[in-house]
């Protein structure tokens, strides 16, 4: 586990023990409770499924990502704000050039 | 001398009493108008339940043999693509409302519970209808209901979780506090008013209209048109519930507006821009029909349309969903 940030307890965790979940990195952010306005929870098996490519829209519709803090209306507004943001970014005519090895 | 019945009244009577076979002779547009005309006078829940007992149809009476031939041999690739995107929106919409309706039943009055039990059975039957269509006509791999839903999920034209995802979360909130009037009004706004009264009604004409013009998919046409008639009872009940709730507590109108603002924010996502031209329907015409349906539903509930909502409504896309 490494790192902290301004909120004191954010951590990047590499789950490498015994080889399980070896490819997954999870960022745990312990925000002060009073500052959290929206949070979802997920059980471990469902989280693994999402990491493995299970459609997150389906996970939301099938109650696999319930809200623990916040409201349904706030959540969906945020989801679609991000969705549109990504759509706008994808529409920018720019290409990423991979660094060429020396 | 008996008063002369208008043409609409005669049509309504025929639609109201049609059996499954009879739907092959009824135009889908007439059934959509039947749904709207039913809102002029809303019957109490037990009357709607009696009507359900008379109108219930058997989804296993449908024979998809000709539909399978039409699908495999007579439709173009472009038609198949758009058709299954629209049908998939309904498939998932029907499954979603079937799964989420019990939470609304929990806090309902006893008469309402009786009607909602019939409403729930309707939605289950509609889900089986689309399951049969996708397995027997389209030829998706047969398996469990969820296997078929998973196969048709990728075909949807909606961006992200859509209104089905929002309904699941609204349903979670209602389950935590099922008697809360604000929760119930928000639920009825997304489900009865928007999904059933606006989205489904506006896009229901797309695939059956195509079937009727081309003479294709006879079992799909009959089942879908019968499904549309069932929606009349659901929309009538939901509009009655919202009217009654807001009459008792006018401040609840703000919950209707807030839900609609969220839905319309989601609706404006670029990924929702579906086109139906290939099925013979002008997409702009469907979009305008969507706007008319939403405006009419707010008038049916008896609340004015705020100017900010009017602006967003004027830009909305057709919402392909069923309920």
C-alpha cells in the first residue's frame, strides 16, 4: 500500500498476495464522512465481474451497485455528465502518439 | 333516440373487446389513441382490475413460425438492425418494470394492491412475449430468461443505464420507505408517466407500424398490439395516482418536475440519437410525438409545465423503452 493525499488516507493497493486478484488495482479513499455526497457499494464478486468487463449499466440496473450515500437523481445526473464529457472528449480530433523507444 | 357514437368510441369498443387474433386487424395507431382517450375519465383500481380479467391474453397462443421466416428471408440487414434495437429496448423495459413494481405495491392502498398484482402479471407476460420473439423469431440462443436478456442487451440503442437503471435506484429508495409520498410520486413519475406514458407510447408505433406496412412478423404484431392495450390500464392507473397525490399535496408537483429534469438530462446524451427511417418512420415525427405525449401527460396530471422544462422537452430525443 502506498501514498496519501490531502484527505490523509487515500491509498493505492496492489492485491498480489497468493496470486488472487493480481491484475487489479483499487484506490481506497477515506474521505471525511461529512464531505461524501455520493457513494456506491458493491460486493466483492460483483466488483470482480465489473473489473472483468461486466457491463456497468447492467450492474446498475440489476441492483449490483446500490447507493450508500446520496440519491438516485444525483447519481444518474453525475453518470450522464461524465458520459457526455467522455463523448465530447472523444469528438476532439486529436491522436495520441506513443513514445518511440530510443 | 340513442346518441350517435363517434368513430373513436366505436374503435375504442372494438379494441377493448378484441381477442388476440383480432389484433391482426387493428391498427397500432388506433390502440395508441385508445390509451390516450382512456385518460379522459379514469376508472377506480378495482374497475381496472375487472377490465384486466376480461382483456388478459395468453402469450403462448402466439405462433412465431412465419415471423422466423420473415426475419430470416424477407427483411434487409438494415431493417433487422434497427428493428432489434427497438425491440430490445422494449424487452429490457418490460423486464425492468416487472422486477421493480413490487416495491410500489408495498405502500399502496388495498384496492390499489389488487390492481397492481394484475399490472405485475401483465409485465411478466410482456417480458415472456419479447423472450419468445428473440428466441423463436430472431434466433438468439435459447436458455434462461436472463441468458436471452443478456444476448439482447447489447442491441439496445439507449446510452448507459438509461431510464431502466434510474428506475432500479428509485425503486431501492422506495423500498426503504414505501409509504413516503415523495418517493411514491417520484416512482410513478418515472414509471407510469414517463416510461409507460411517454417513452413506450411514443415508440410503440415504430416496429408494429413497420410490420403492418410490410405484412411481416404477424405474431409480433398481434402480441405487441395486445401489449399496447394493456398499457392503457397501467397509464390510467398511474395518471390517476399522480392526480390524486398532487390534489392532496400540491407541493409534490416539485418531485414530478425534479424527476423529469433528471430524465431529460439523461435523455439528452448523444448516444440516445436513434434513427428509425429504415423502418419507414420519420425520426423527427417520432421525436415530436414524444414531446406531445409528455406535454399531454403533465396536463393529465393537472400541473403546469415550468419554462425550464419546456425548453429541455423541445430538444428531447425519442426514448425507446417499454413498460
